[in-house]
């Protein structure tokens, strides 16, 4: 099945949700065992075939920093003919931005951490240096006619610094919105948010960015609160969500970080709430099952174990 490509720059309707699967990047990047190129390509294909319109298919960063993503160029090469899906790439510097565009990335995704300590650990830059780097990346993308999505990591707390005030998130968000990025994804990198935090941070960022940028949530389920936080996001008007097929995930630079919210569990929730996603849930569960067997590991997906309600 194919669906039409998502328009990242357009507003998402109130009764729809735009889901971005980050499994092939956020999900796989911290797995130590070698994963074959074929398995990575199959994963992107299967997710896209289920109707997910946006897939973060890899990253163009230092292979020393993230060895698992060293073959991202080949993943993009082998998935170039896929219809109906935006293949998105994580980059953290200008060199990565050019490499991702050359490989055919449809969206450049980048990351700025509100926590100084995490920023240094992840990209060896201060938060301000990372913001300055975004200026360059957004410019390179704009010249290529490609949208930019920035993950604001540690928006709900940091493993190294603890609580992060909503005002600090709002300040960094305002600087990024002023650069003209397309989308900001408020990231709960360590799964520390509670639903009331989601409301507080979304409202603070909305106020500081004056609705100049599309907002989304990037949730991790480290403490079992991701679906509750997603509902809080929906209630706060968020219609863009990152998730990872099977619930894969974890950042190698954030101690104790575990999986992203599971895409099929999130889609099941959205459908139960009467929202449309364009995704075929059964096909997505099949994709998760294939990934589970390719990795030889049990994934935290609820849908894989119990299936959709009233199936
Ligand atoms: N693609 C490939 N290699 C790159 C690169 C890119 N975009 N940018 C830098 N490199 C290489 C350099 O060539 C250098 O290689 P060498 O040691 O063989 O000479 C090495 O990476 C280090 O580069 P340097 O410019 O000295 O940067 P650094 O050591 O300060 O590292 C980053 C900074 C940003 C390159 C590195 O920390 C990084 O790639 N981080 C990515 C983190 C990430 O993906 N996190 C995922 C969660 S958001
Ligand atoms: Zn993440």
C-alpha cells in the first residue's frame, strides 16, 4: 500500500495525526550488534508499506560516534524508489547536511539539547553552538527546498542535569523558530515527562514561538508514561508524533535511556480515539514482527503481544 507523501510544512487537520517512525535511526543506533544493510532496508520498506508517511531512515554523523549508522547512505540508496514516504535523515553538522541531501533525504532532522551537559556529550557543542550550527543546516536545507525538523532534546529533563525548566525550553525553541526551521519536536529523551509537564512545556513553547513553527512530540517510554503523555499532547493540540516500530530505541549518550513510544501502540491509541493516521495497523504489527525476528530480541510492543482491541 502507498499513500501520498506527507507535507511537513502544512497544518495537520484536527482529526488526523502525522506519525514519524524513527525506528531505523533512533531505534537502531544504540544496538551494539551488527545489523545487516538488508535488514535495515527491509525495516524502512515495511514501515513505509504500512502507510507511515515519514520515516527517519538513518543519520549522517561521525561513524566513530554512532557506528551503527555508518551505512545510512546505502540505506537511502536502496530505498530511493519507495513511493509515498518521506525518508528523513538526522544530521548534526553542515557536512552531514550535505551528505544527507546527496543521499536523497527528503527532510533534514537535527538535534539541539536544552541541557548543556547532554549537548556536550552528544554533539560536543554547547547549546548555543548547536543553535548556531542549526542556522547553517536550516540554510543548506532551504537552498535545497527541503524542510527541517529539530528535536529539542531533554525538553522534559536530562539524565545528567535533572529537571529542565519549561522556560529554558521555551527560550531555546524561540531561537530555533527564529531561524526558520519547519518543525520543532519536543523530546522527552529520558522518558521523564508526566502529562502535566507536556501541557506546561507545549504552552510555554507555543507562547515563545508565536505559532511560527509546527510543534510535535518525541516521547520515550522509559517510565511507562509515553501513551499518557501522548494523550496529554493530543489534548494540548499536538498532531505530530515520533515513535519507533516495536518500541525500539535509546540514545547512546543519555544514560539509562530506553525505547521510543511504540508506533503500533500509539497508532492503536489514535485510532481508538477516532483520529486518522493513514496507517494500516495490521501491516505495521507485521513490520514489527519481522524486525523482532531480524533482531532476535523481544520488543516492548503491546500490539505484538495482544493485538488490537476488537480485532
Ligand atoms: N559525517 C561523517 N563523519 C563526520 C561528520 C559527518 N557529518 N562530521 C564529523 N565527522 C568525522 C570527522 O571527519 C572526524 O573523523 P576523524 O576522527 O576520522 O578525523 C570525526 O568525525 C570527529 O570530527 P570532529 O569535527 O573533530 O568532531 P567531534 O569529535 O567534536 O565530534 C560530531 C562532533 C558532531 C561529529 C560527533 O559528536 C557526532 O557525529 N555526533 C553525533 C551524535 C548523534 O548522532 N547522536 C544521536 C542522538 S541525537
Ligand atoms: Zn529519541
